[in-house]
């Protein structure tokens, strides 16, 4: 493994925020750490960046144990949620700041910086101050600044959360493209599962400081190993009486199916979500694409439900 | 129902009038009076006295500038160093620095001079008792050192305030890119502190120019413009000359005022956070430098307060010091009613100042009344104008009809109240800015008037700010000297003035006792209000 974290533990005032977490990332891979707020994901990032000292555990990057290295000596770059740009420096000075610590002369550094800015589509903005840029542009400067020193590991802490929805989509694919181009090992922290699914090679799901599931995105969705994974990711119908569950897309209208009554429906643009009542009194939800022939509330319909057993899940 | 609404409207108008009139009458008018006194004789424009001063006493101007420049440089550099040391330090060290800053903030301004005499004077503990020297240490360097020491804490408070407005992620980013502590301080912290440095340097410069107590106590033969103005007033009763000197002192103050107003608007943007710990590692040459500067500063402060403490509890017989409570008994004669008077004045100024501050905040930020900007501008002026300028202004403005306030307690209370108003109005403006327009519009939406907004939303929501404002004004009034020294009649002295008098007449032990008593009172009030504030915050959450 290119990056190997073993038994990472961090306590604040006797409260364990990261508990005995171990995982690994291959070179060039993009790992997303996903979880609700307070699950410990940002603390892991801080521990990797060298900004908090872990109470236990080891971090090995490219064969070197960096556990006790201070932030300034780690070949790791972080892009913070609030970007942390230097407000008193121009864009280019921000981008090339890290180069002076690896002994690159100003002239050479500027050349590299301008190249880097081109890659993030910011040519021509070199001499502006960060405050003169839009949120998306500031984000790009932060990424460029992080990449310019060619770190071995790039850490992104909810980098898109301060942007509006449309820009978020745009920058998400840009980040992915840059990550591929540089083939840089990346850890991307988010609480947004859609974001995680669309960008990650692998997802690490966390809750209350513990690692819940570590798998490829599709696997996480289709084969949740715990109740928490099942609940947190996507939407789900429960049939507690028979101890089973189904995803919304596992319920579909079919004449051969069981008869149910439409309790409610909500129009969501491309899709319509229905709430159905089965003959034994269970309510289940399903979605169908917005095509002709929607059902009305109170109407009888036939639907098939593909149930999965709950008892194979942990907790 | 209609009647009540009408009454509320009248009340609102009444409050507005009170603010407008009181600030114009009690701040702007006295300032104009000093200018008039300095530049008009018998009603016609005449700058002979001013010319005379500039020609004959140019040396005083030079002395003042020398002292002010040196004090500014020293106290700015030390304050920035202590601020950076604070940033790098852990919680415990920060607590100690906070405690020291608080202690000096609640002490009368010339406590430093008193301890200087105790330690380095003709019979000083260090120079005379330890080294057996009888030195004349009175002079320029004594003034510079003591002024600097006095200004450092206040400046340092401004610096740590600015540091807490820096997003810690900026510092993390720099480290992340390979910057060590020295580089972070050099490339990030100091450049970001530049506007703050300008502000503290300018304020120190103006305060040093205006300070007459330090040179009066330890200046010896070395006179400055401020002491000359003070002496003109007290020794020769020459109010025109005193006005002229103060007008000259006012010019740099005005300049500083303009820059201060501009900068304060820029710095209020970011929210303050508690500074994170372990944000920088404790190494590198710059860290070592700021550490040693800070340690020397802390050492000086400790020595300073110990010396006052020792001097309050000891007396000398045949050159040997012994423990005694006699100083306290002796002090009784000087302070019979003074302390009660000081406390009452401070309470009035604290309460009225806090309320007036909130009202200014409300009418300026929420109601956005016409001319309120100008009123706020005037209300901030006492922050930079010399205290003695303000005091002389009060004598000139309120001696005749319709006021006849000379020699009354009212003039003293009014003076301290309006002198401290800039702090209160700043806090009031901050309080008003914390209230959202939705909340205010909700009151109106439900049928409330502007007066109801003030009564039901602004005042209750500003309670914490009112407390802070009160504690600030109380402390400032308890420790003030400059502006009231000419206003108080001999029978009505307040504690700081008595302290100033006894020190000038050489009764240093009594001075130390009074200093300790003043510190104890301000400390009690501050701790009390801090506790109330904490409890309120706990109850809220």
C-alpha cells in the first residue's frame, strides 16, 4: 500500500473522536471519507496533515513512517474547507509559496506557478488578490497551491461545501480530472453521499469515530455490511415484522405483483416518489421515472418487492 | 391604544434629542471652546500666544516628539512580540499573559512610574539598597521606559484581538506548504498584523504626547508639552497658554483619529475566534526572539507589582525596611471620602455610558438616522484627544451661563462619562450589528413601534454587551487622571488624584497603598461582572 494507516486513535478531553482506525490507499487512488458531522473524518485528515497529534497509531506514506513528522515536513498538502488562502498575497504568490521551501528560485517558481494556474483555468488572474476572486476560483487557487509542490498525498476537506450546487458539480469533475492527470493519491472528505459516489475510487464510511465500511462505491450501496451503512446511504424500506429491507428501486409496478394502495405521491421533476400500503399494513416507498400514466392517491396498483434479509447485517 | 403609540413616539424623539444634544454639548462644544480660547483674544482672531509658544518653546515640542517616537517604537515592537508569543504559547502561558494584561489595564496609569521610583529612584530598592547608589535616574529614558511599559498591555490586547481574527487555516496552509515557525511569523502573521501595528503605533504616539503624569513624576528637569500645559494650568493659572499647547497636541491626534476611523471599519469584518493551541511549533530564531522579549516584559511587570506591594507593606528605619501596616493607617487621612466618591462616579459613568453606547448603536446601525454618522464621529473623538484638552474644554465650556458647573461633582461625572463614551459606543454598535433585521421587522410586523424595538429587542438582546461596556467604563473612570485633574476642587478629590498628589509630594508608600486599593476595587468589579457574564452564558446554552 502507498499510504497505510494503522490503529489511528485520537481523544479530546477523554472523548474518543477517532477510534482505532486502520486503512490503506493505493498510489493514484481517490479515497472518500464519508460520514455525518462529528464522525471523526476531519480529525483523520488533520492527523494525516500533521495538524493534530494522534494518541495512538501509525501513518506510513510511500514506505516512510511520517507519524511524528510536523506538518511542514510532510509531503502532504491540504485544501481546507475555507481554503486558507493568504489574503495579503496575490494569487501567484499564494500558489508558489510552497516552492521556496524546496529551494526553487523566484523566477523558476513563477513559471511553475503560471503553468499550474493554467491547469486550473485561472490564467490571467495571477495578480489579483484572493478577495477579488469568486468562491470557485478561490477553490481552484487552493488546489493549485496544494499541488504545486508535487506532494505525495493530497487531502481535501469538504472542498466543495462552500459553493453553490451547479458550481459544485463542475468543480467536482474538474478535481477528478486533475487528480487523474497528476495521478496523485487523494483523500477527499465529505458528508454528501452523492459527491462521494461520483468521485471516489473507494469510500470509507465512518460513524462516531469508527470505521464502518470500506469498499468500492457500488459495493457500499448494494452490499451494506451494517445497519448504519444501509441507513446512511440511499433510501430504504423496512419490514420489521419479517426482518427484511428493500431499496426503493427494488420495488416496481408489475401486474403480476401484490395489490397495494397508493397512500401518497410526490412529484420531484424527473422522478415521482410513491408511498404504498400493502395488504398486511406495511408502508413502502418506491420511485418511478416521470413518464405518462402516473397513479392517483387511493388508486389500487400491483407491485413486486424484492426483499433482502436484515439479519445478515451487523448491529 | 392610540395614545400609547403617541407617547412611545414622543419617547423615541426624546431619546434621539438627548443623544444629539448631549454629544454636541458635552463633546463637540468643549473641543471648540479650547480652539476659541487658543486662537481668539477678546473676540478677535489672534495667534500671538501660539506663535510665541512655537518660537520660544520649540524645545518642548522636540522633547515630546522624542519621547513619543521612542515610546511608540518600543511599545509597538514589544506588544507585537508578546502577541506572537501568545499565539505560539499553550493555554497556561496564555492565561498568565492575559492576567498580566488585565492587571495593568485595571491599574492607574502612573503605577509604573511609582514602581520606577521605588526601584530606581534616589532611595530606590535596586539602585540604593542593593547597589548603594544615589543616582539621579529622573529624565527622558525613565519616561520612555515607563510609558512604554504602561502602553504595552493595551497594545498587546489589540494585537491578540487581531490575531484571533486570523483564520487558523491560513497558518495551517502555510505550514502545510513547508513553512516553519519563523517563515509563518515573517510571511503570514506580521504582514496580516500590519494594519494593527499602524493603529497601535499611532494611538501610542498620541497617548504619549498627551501623557503628563509620567513626566511629572519621573521627568525631573525634562519637560514635555503635556507637562508644560499641565503646569501652565496648575501653577500659573494660564488657561490660554494651556489651550494653545493642547491645540498643538490636538493636531497629531486629529490625524490619528482619521486613520483610526478608517481602519476600525476595515478590521470589524472578520469574526473573532478563540486562538487554537499548538498552531505553531515552538522553535526557530524569531520564536526565540519574541519569547525572550516577552519574558523580559513579564519579568518587568512582576517586579513592578511586587515593588508596589512591598512598598505598601514596609517602612524604612535607619535604612532598613521592615514589615508594617502603618502605611495603611497613614493613608486613611488622605482618602476619607475619596474612595466612595470614586466608586460613585465610576458607577454613574459606567451605567450611563453603557446605556448611551447601546442607544448610539441602535440609532446608528438599526435606525440609520440622519446625522447619526456625524454624532458617532464626534462621540469617538475623546478616544484620541488628550485628556487635559478635554478637561480644559470643560472648564471653558461650562463655567458660565447657563451651566455654572465649575467646581461641581456634575462636571466631573459628565467629563468622565463622555471621555469613556468611545468604548461604550463601539460596544453598542457591535451589539446592534448582532441583531438581525428579521427580528426587528418581526416586532413591527406584529404591531410594535420603533420604541418597542428598542425596549423589547435591542436592550434585552444587548445585555452582555451592556455588562462589558459597564465594566470597561467603570475601570476607565476608576483609573483616570488626565481629563479631570483641572475640574476637581480640592475638597472633592477622587482616588487617582490623591494618589497623583501624594506621589508628587514624595509619599511613595502611601501612593502604593492607594494604588493597591484602586486595583482591588477595579479587580473586584471586573471579576464580579465576568462571573455574571459567564453565568448568563451558561444559562443561555
